[in-house]
């Protein structure tokens, strides 16, 4: 029996992984205790997505388990044992602001929870491929020291440095920088994933995402394209924080990220690999440009204002260089551009309550 075990199964990446892998594994084990509703309130609950997964996929088995509960995790790993061929660890506390309010909770979920998942894999499914959804926030604000130029609607990298053509690669230093509390807990988790690959020779990989997006996101204030689209549809107010609204992010659709996982699973490389996993030069935009795209997609004028103070440790410009992964897995390619992604989110958001 081939088993894929997915944490954060009710979330954006986890639920996309369930749908993607449903015909590739005999059993899909989903772990998600809807802690997102504790983080961000009932409007961010993942229950709707969990119920959808249970209704749509006959081979999906849901466990409302906290990844910090080692005893319960042990029982699950013992039940499925070496049948587990793939672990997708997508459970996360994702908010900078929330982490600063409860640092102990943030670290226990992001770092200790990751350690629990790694150790269970090491003990009970050592041949499994372990993929971890990380974040470019592990770089802290070091990218802000790059030579940037201000254009009409965005910040852009100076055309002369090596980052201009492809973006920021995996060699960006994580030292001497402000990460945010959440960024620091994700650094700890990413280092653990690498170390279990190198020290114990597990087939682990860190996928360092840019802005992760798609239609199955459970909305929280200021989080990604879904939050923008929600405000564009409803007229709810949106606040831009700093950098003149010209800060640039690359956006990758959840499907494209999970497809990266699939390619790595088929030809894993041991030793704790690290791959940038953003939209790169293919899909990136500034905040100003994202608002314009949302207004065009919805035919609504957005209600937004500007706050001059940027968020601590926030990036001015981040475009991921994904060439390392593309070189290792040349059959992989992007499936969703910005417009098709936003249309998907728009169509989903109009019919789902809450969005």
C-alpha cells in the first residue's frame, strides 16, 4: 500500500497536494487540526476545505491532530509505517504579526512541529521522500540591500548585478539580518530538514516559496492574493504598508508548487536539498500592479489606503531564481500565470463564504 502523508491538509498547499496525489497513492493521510482558526479567527477556518476533501476523495483519511502532539503522531506513523512513501509537510503558522504576539506558540508549531515530523519519518518511514514548504522569509531583509531602482509602479533590481536576469538564488545569506519571529522559526525548521537529509541521509527537500497562492486558500487579513481579491469583490478596506506600494513579490500557484514536489518525489536527491520555489520572472508583480490586476478582473474599484510604515523585515523586492530546480528537473514548468490565477481565485471567492 502506497501512502502519502500531508500535514496542513486543509490549507492551500496541503489541499492542493491531496488533489494532486489522489490518483498516485493508495491512501492519502491528512493531518490538520484547523489551528488556523485559532490564529486568525473563524473567517480563516479550514473546515470547509477539510469537508470538501473528505467528500471528493475516497482514499483520503483525515486526522484532526496537532503536529506538536508527538504521542498521537507516533501512533499514526506506526499505523502506516514503511507504506509511507511521501511526506508533504505544509502545516505552518504563517503570520509575522501573529508570531510576535505569541512567539512560543509560533516556534512550537513551525520548528518543534517540523522536528516531530522529521523524527517520525526517520524512525518509521526512513525511505520516504520528505518535502517541506518553507519561505523566502528565511532570508530576512538581506534582499533589501540589493541595488534597487524605483520605477513608475514597482521597485526593480539594477540591471547590472547577477540577480537581474533570474532573481535571487539559494545562496542569499540568512545571517546579519532581520527575519521577524516567524521567519526565525521557519529558519530553524528549514535547517532541521536539511540536517536530517545530510546527517541521517533522508530524502529531504526544502522548497523556499515566494508568495503561495491559489483558489483553496482560507483568507486572513493581508495574506496574499486571496485577501486582495476578497477586498476587490466586497469593497472591504485594504491597507498597503510602506515602500510606496511598489514592493515586488513573485507568486506561485499551489498546483505548480505541488508539481515540484511530484518531480522531486520521482527522482529524489538525498542530502537535504534546498530549492527556491517562487514564481520567478514568470509570475511577479508589485502591490500597485496586483491591485490593478484585481480591479481589472473584478471590474470593481478597490477601497484601499497607504500606511507609510512598512512591516518589520519586509522585502522591497523578491523574485526567486528557480533555475536550480529547473536544471535538476527540466520536465517541470509553470502552468499558471498571474491572470489565470486571479481568475481562478475570483471565481472561487464569489461562491464561497466566508472567503
